[in-house]
């Protein structure tokens, strides 16, 4: 069983910054992938479900 690489707080911030730069167009896809690969390794980012603001039914703080 392979040991999972722990990501340092600095690497987490670098990845977040690179992601933001990619979103606004300051960084191309290849550069972003290179940074991600360098910090997370070949496994990449974990597969997680996207977070959405929608829930089934009404929102808890919605006024009717």
C-alpha cells in the first residue's frame, strides 16, 4: 500500500493561488498542471463532489 503524500500548508496556498490565476486567465493550463503535479504528485487532486448551494426543498434561512 502506497503512503499518501502529506501536502504542506504552503503547498496548499500555492495550489489555491495557481488555481485562482488559472481561473482569471493569468496562467495557462500546462503551467497549472505542472504546479499541481509538482505539489500533489501523479495522483493529483482527490476526487470530490462539487459543493453547491442548492438543497432539496427550501433553504433554512429563506423567507416565504
